């Protein structure tokens, strides 16, 4: 029998996880004015989920890192 080790990134996202990622996604799309570019939206979504799954759970930090990954720096208040 093969035993598989599960990592935290293998766990399904909870509704709270998805809500946080959605807020970050929307904020970054607004900052980037990506609403008219589906390819850009897809990339932002993928980056958001990937960073979240790798442990970036603070909303402000996640937003900053997603924006930086897209080449845009935002000002956190």
C-alpha cells in the first residue's frame, strides 16, 4: 500500500479561504484595471490561489504580493 503525505497546500479551500482570495482578486483587478482582459484576470486568479496555498494568509500581504507578481506596487494603508 502506498502512503501519500498531504501538505497544507493539498487541502481544499474553505468558504472563508475563497472569500479572502476573492477580495484580493477583485482589489488587484481594480488596481490593474484588468476587468476587460480575461487573460490578465486568469493570471491574477492563479497567482492569488498559488500564493495562498503556499501560506500567504494575511489579506494585505497577499494583495501586495499578487500585485508585485504582476509588476504593480500598491500602497497599503
